[in-house]
C-alpha cells in the first residue's frame, strides 16, 4: 500500500494544505492487495508539475492586484487597489517592463480589454479608459455607468466580464456595518446584484443574492460567480447566474420591487420560510445568530421548491477544504496546462491557492467536480489571467483580511513543465454512481479494488448564520468498480446517492502505471445536482468484492499516528490521547486539524487567516473553553483578525478535547 | 502638584480616542487633536471692541474701532473701513503714527482666538504676554515660509552677535496656511506661560501648545526658550498683556476671544483602593465583599491590580475643589463598566470605552469614588480620567496609559499634476462618494464632485492623506491636507430657473444630470464632461497665478432656455470691483472672467445670498484666496 507522505514542513515558507478527509484515508491504509508493494518513496506533488515564478517589479511598486488581463499583443494590464493601472511589457521575460498607464482611480477590482480600450470596475463606476494619442498613457476616462454607493467601505464593484455581444457584467458587494458585521445590507441600488451594462451606459439588473461576489467569470458565454462564505452562504462555490436568479443572500432583495428587476422575490416572502433571526439582547443591541447544533434546518435546494428563482451552486467548494474566499474563475484555454485544457480554475483569497473544476451538464444544468490544484502563493489569490505563452498570471492581495502566505500582495506566474501529473481528469455523474477519468492509465489491481475508494456525501444549511457546518453526512457504499480497457477510466457504482448533495470521493488506493504514484490530489467533491438517466453498471462487469482479506500492513510511524484518530485502533498513542493521560503530540492532532479544516486558517506558530495556536495557548483557556470556542467561535476575541471563524459543531467533543489539550500544551 | 504638564495634552486627547481594535475597524492615522474637544467656555471673554478702553493709551493713533474693512489687492497697505463697531483696525498713515496696541488685562496660560485681515504687503503679529510673537504677514504666494512669514514664531534676537547672525530660534510654520489680503483669516493659539519657583527663577519654559491658522496646525508643543525679538521685556514673566503689532502695516481684528487658565486645578488626594475579584456589571454591596487587596495610591491607575480579568478596582478619595463651578470628567474604562461618583452623585457610568460626567461643585474637599469593573477577557485594563473645571486646562489625573500603536500615515504628494479618486468627507460632514481630487506642484488642489458636476472643495498645502483608504481594509476615503476652502454644500453648477427668484435646485432631480468622465491633457490636467438639462458641458479647472487661485472654464453646447449657473452661495456676497466679488463674509474672492456678456446677479435668498448668471455657451470664473 502506498505510504502517503504528509509533508507539512512548518518551518518552511510554504504551507501545504492537505486535501481530503484523512480519516477516510486512514481507514484504508491497512488494506492492500497481495501483490502490491509497500513504497517508501514520496508520491508526486503539485510543485513537481507547476512552478510558481516571480514577476519582478521595480522596488516599491505597490501591487495589491485587483484586476488582470492580457492584451492582444501579450502585454499584461495590472490594476491595483491603490488605483493604478500598469501595463507590463514582456511580462513573461526575465525583465518585464512596467509602465504606469493610469492612476488615481478608486480601487480597481477588475479589468477587461475590448476594441482598443480597457474597461474597469472601480468603487464608483464602470469606466472605459483609452490612450488616444499613443503616448502609452491613458488620456480618456469615460464614465460608462456611475454606480450608486452609500460610502461604506465594502461596497466594491468587480469586473467587468465581457459577453460575446460586447456588453458588460459586473457584480456589486454588499455594505458591511461596523457593529453588526454579520448582517451586511443593501442601501444603494443594486448592491448585492450582478448588473448587465451596455456600452451606452444602460444598466440592466441581472440577478441578486450576492454577498461578496469577488470572483466572477464568463464561461461559455454564461456568467458564473463565486461568493464568500458568510451569512446565508454556507460555503463558497461556483454558481451559474442566469438572468433573474437569486443566489442566496437576501440583502439585495430590497430592490426587486423596482420596475426593471428581473425577479420579484421579496425579503418578506423569503423570511416567511427561513427566519432571519433578528435577535436583541437585554440592552437592545442586535446579536448575531449562532449555529444551533440540533435543529430542523432547511437547505437551499429544499427552498428552491418554494422559490424557483434560487440558483444552486453548480459546484460547491467546501469551506476550509477548497478555499475560504473564492475569487476569479477562468477557463483553461486550449494548449494550456496539458490535459486540463477546457476546465476551470478558481482562485482563493484566504488560502492563497487555486482550485480546479470540471463541469458537465446533466438535465440541462451545470454540475461537476472540484479539486485542489496549486497552493503556496505568497498572498491571497484574487485574479487570474493567461499569458500568451499559456502560463498563468496570478494577482494577489490580502490587505484587510489576511491570508496564507508570507506577503500582503503579489504578482506571480504559474508555469507548467509539460509533465502530466497523475490526477483525476474528470468525474462524471452516472445513473448509479460516478465515472472517473484519469490523466494517466491506472494500475488495474489498485483501481479494481473497491477498497481503494471511499465516498460520502453531505450538504450545508441555508440559514442567516455565518457559514454552515457540513450536515447530513452519510457514507455511500461502493457496490462495484469497472476499469476501462485502457485504464484511463473507472466507473464506480455507489449506494445512497443523494441529489443536490456534495459527494466526497476519495481514491487513496489508486496508483498509476508509470511510477506507481498515487494521485496528486486524491479527493474530489462532486456536486450532484442531478442524477442522469441511463444504463446502470451491470454487476457482472464489475469487481464487487474487496480484495483478499485485508491484511493489516505493518504500520509505519506515519501510519500509526495518522491512524490514531480512528476509533478502534489499537494504537497506544491513540489510547493515551483518549484517556487524556498524556498531552497529544502534534502528530496525533495533525490529522484532526486537517480533517476538520483547522489548518485551512491556523498554523501552530505563524499568523495566517487566524491566530497561531501558540497565541491561542497564551489565552489560558481551559480545555472545555476551547471546545466551546471551536463549536461557537467568538470572533470578537481576536479583533486584529479580519475573517471570522465559522462555527464548527461537527468536531466531536472527543477530538476537540485532544486538539484543546495539544493547543494548551504549546504554552508550556 | 503633579508635573504632568508636559505629558498632559497629547495623552488627554489620545485617551479620549482609545478605540479598541475591533476587528473590522480600520486604523486611522492618529491625529493628535489637542484639547478644545471638551473645554467648556470657562472664563471665556469676548473682547467687546466697541471702543479702545480695554487697551492702554497709545502713542500714535493708528488704531480705531470700525464696523468692517475691505482691502485692495492692488494697493499696498490699503484697508478701507466702514463705520461701526466690532472690528479693531490699525491703519497707519501720514496723519496716524503707528504703534502697537497693548491690552489692559494680563494673562498667563491662555487660549486666544481671533479673526484678522491683512492689507496687501502688511506685517503685524500677536505677542502673547507681550513677549512671544506669532507673525502675521501677507505672505500670499510664499510656498516655503520662514519664521518671519505668516504664522511663524518670530525669531529671538541677540544684538551682540555678528550682523546676519543675530536672529535665532525662530520657528517656521509647518506650511503657509495664510490667505490673500482682504480676506478674514482665523487664528487660534493655546499658550502656556513660563513657570517660576518660589525664588523667582524660571522652572519651565513658555510653550506654544498649539497654533492653528485657518484650520491648519502650524505649531504644536513648541517650547519657547526666551522672548522673541522686540518683546516688551527681556525678562520673562508669569503674566503679561496681550499685544497686537501695529507699527508695520494695516491689519484688522475681530471676534477676539480669550480663555484664561489662571486658577489652580482640582486635585485628587488621599486615594485609596480596594480590589475585588468577580464579574460586576454594577456596583456590588461592598459590605458583603472582602477585598482581594487594598492600599493607597498616589495616582489613579489600573496597574495596582494584578488580576487579568473579572476584577473590580474601587478608588476612594477626595477631590480638592479650589473654586466653585462646573467640573467635567472624562473617564476611560474599557472592557466592562466604569462608574464615577463625585460628591455622592453618580455622574458617569461607562459601558464601553469612554464616557463623560459633569457636576457643579462647591469649594472644598469633595468625596470621590471611581469603580472600574473589567470582565471582557480580551481587553487590556486601562483606566484614564481627565478633569476640566473653571480656570484650568483639562488635565489627566490618571497615569499616562498606553494606547493602540499608531500606523505610518500614507501621504499622496503632487509633484506633478496628480489625480486621486476617493470618498471625501466635507468639512460640513457630508461624504462625497464619487469625487476626484486633483493636486499640483503649485500646491493649490481641488476636489470635483462627479455626482453634481460641482467644485466641492479647494485647499492649499500638501495634497492628500490616503491612510483612511489604504491602511488595512480602509474606509474608501482620503483626507485633503492643508488649508481648506470649502464652497458649501455641493450642488449642480447649472440649473434651469423659471424666474430670477426661483429657488436653486437642492439636488439633481429632474436635471438629467449624467457624468461622462474626463480627459487628460499632456500635463495630466483633467477636463470633466457631463450632461445636464440636455446640455453637454466641458469643465476644466486650472491653477492660476502660481497657486493663488483656480480658474474654472466651462463650455456648454445645446444649452436650454432659462439656463443659469450658480457661481456662489454664502452668508454674504459683496461687490469688490467690477466683475469681482467677496464671498461668504470675505472668505474668498470670485472673479468673473468670461460670460458671453451675460450680467451676473446677486440675489437674496432666505438666510443667504447667491451669485447667479445666465449661461449660453461659455463661462469662466476664478476663485482666489
């Protein structure tokens, strides 16, 4: 069986975020085929295929990137949150040349090129910018559409994305109050909306339900956007935005009474079905709604039966695992990144990484699978743009929110070395399970063994609380597996498929033929909005049994510790941790921290999105207090950290206590 | 008496601004705004200026009482008076020999506030105690002022030195915040007199605590080591008269306000403390509670306590009240509840960070009790208390405590023509959300409001402070730096009036106003474009006369009938000369440069005056200040 090497070198500058649910992996660590070998070599990692390179800029250039686009001649337009637009000549060379094209704009958070002009969204307007006398500097700044704002700090505008007919789409962030930070509002027209704007300035309100729509993308001439987890938004994800859609956050619904609104759903109608939980304390101050552990709740897909305007995420990006603040969505063009051409990449501003998405249409609706792709960027990833040589420019900033990575801003470039990684290329829904396509042929025995796979599914609540824990988690038994002749596809028949649920599919046991490497990213999350009709797998075609009786492999040290989290293991470290007689070591809690996505935001000793655990230890909480704070965090306790921790009631008390004990041990 | 003077003023203001870093609050750069925030009008006198009896008889007779004055921009030293009272005018000429004017009253620590107007090329000054001069001079156009220019603290003089090296310890103002001659300017000085010991030797230097000219802090905490040149006496003194220079040119003063701080301050004595463990959101029954610790303390402080959280410090003592009157207390007690009881009255309960309480007290030793209960775990204990009362400056009676670390400000300079879009908070409080500021090396900058096509603000000095929008998340706004010249609430420049008396529209309703953006010329000077009432307008604002004014030129195509521009609105609009006006009680000049032969109209509206003019195709005017 593979010896999966978990490499998290805490002292190094790069932070790797493990994808996947480790407990599932651990469960199958023991299984092996009689003819498999135990390898101690490392499997390939992201950086073996995709290198992050610098774009040198003159010292002192403040590049808090808000917008990126590649011009037809290969130059790169970069906009910044300080209102500058740079044109970078020869951006992929050793000496890119920065030319200041424009300045003095108001926080430019997107840029696009059309017919010799640049179009950008600033705080107050959609602007067309042109250099009419060819001196390399902009001289005409035409207001295409002025957008009303109240003057709140968070009323950002993102975009534009340009449709095939030349019209523009932008999205508008809600306003966030200082005190009730959990309840953003829309008090100027179209805050919380996606707008369709013509060249002559006509504004057509397109859809609402948006909270912080920083990531938008035009895919196949359709608008998609990714929101940030927060109130009403259980987790991030990519949503296909058709005209008249409601994507979840009710703040923008205040404008649906306008004559030109494409949807008529009101807040009152929505709140009649889902309580907004306006609560006050004894002093009459509003208090934020908290997650209730055991309650009846609804989901967005259930509510869609009452409100057909609701747009469900096409592909959920589970919070903390595949990002915490999703951003730019792009399609990988033909000729770029090898087998992944045609698929989508999404940035994440909090975890400073990029995820990959494969989408298909089932019953006419988009759905698909998401994986991690590349982590380790120096700051929060906000914008992506393809270079002429098919490398990927990555624009970064984390000012005001914090992120993984050691920098507060960045302009980097992701380059593929033309070696094909062993990855799941695509996952397609089947009437009775899934078909997984690989980039390289698999070793039949590893792929045919149903114990090489693990599937479970879950969903998020739809409620006014900030974020949602995963709920209704259930396992899905694998009934059978069929490997294609060429070894590039595997079809698995899976029990307990649930429509609209996110299906976690892990393939820890599958290896490829060339080097026997396991998958660079062995776990994917498939959003099963629709189950297709068609032929089911005939079980005679499949391998339906586990391989020869699972012989527990002699556990290596890593296996021992990673297995500690699994109940029933005879591991002594596990016993000790359970009995509480010894403080759990980092090796014991690391898998827990990964499983519960703690490491998405925390590191033992470095400030990331959240405080370092060493800092938490200084607070001298009791173990019980830490357990309560995991379940019900109090962001007010950490005023210097901008991103609130969502409630994590899904962490069982026993595991939370281990984590607490380890955290508190850091203060000694 | 505790020697807190040095430390007092900075920390007093900062203490009031202690805002705990709640996690989405952006860190603004610390403005050390010294006092005046809570200072009540204790002992404030407004000099009546109905005659000269408040002043010593003068040798010459250049001083007189008048009702108003006008200067002449083209003639040196010309101030033309209008009969009346309320304005103190110095107008030396062949018949009126010049001299200084010296008040009958004497002062020590004092706040002085006044308006003044200088004639062209005039030179005057204000001498605190007759000894320390703040220079008033027509330095209009000087970009790097010296101590001898407008607002400088004049140099000291040692006659015994070599020629050319006799002047020393003069302090230039931080910028030339002065305005054109013939405009009323505003000066505020907070002065601290030198201190002397029982043996008469000086124990502390005099200080200019703060000098504010036209809203700009030009000196802060400048220590004066000795009298400036031409002082009444070379010996420093505890009190001295106010002296206005009159031997160098024509100047007018009005609205002279003096606040004396010449009384002893109230002191806290016999402070004892008890410390209790527990979480209290109101005063507990102390009789049932044994204290964890107790003791005496020389000063109010939270450091007597060691318990990190859920504690209550009870201070008891006496407030020694030296003169009867109203006393104001500002309490800072974050992370729980603070309760202040003076003379057995609960006068302040702070839930949050800060609070204030007032009470009228008689002379004597008055009972004093302060409770600080802290129970919010993540907030550091801080206890701060200031006291203000009749005749003494507000001062800090608690220990100088630490506050949030200040951040490096982010300034945007304008070495070339520079644009910066941002939110702008106007002096009157309105936030512009679609504004652009244009800065230039002549240091006369302006802000244009895209929402109304309005010239919203102009200012002279450094360009902008972008810290509010570029520090941390920011709030999207930037601050103009330097001396501001507001133009009132921004409204549309253009409008359709059904008659010459019709009200000017208050907003853009019905105007079809649409901003179209701007173009930049090769020097990056913007031309703004917009549409209003069907007309297409180009609007370009240029600096003229090396930074003395802004000229705004508008072209209008397709102007409708009854089309007017409202050039100005203010308290008063006076004619200065043909096609030139003084706006808003001589705050700035407005000159009509080009108007297609249209005639400007000054009209009286309710409570204000307006300058309007019909417009067809072209309009050009300048604001000069």
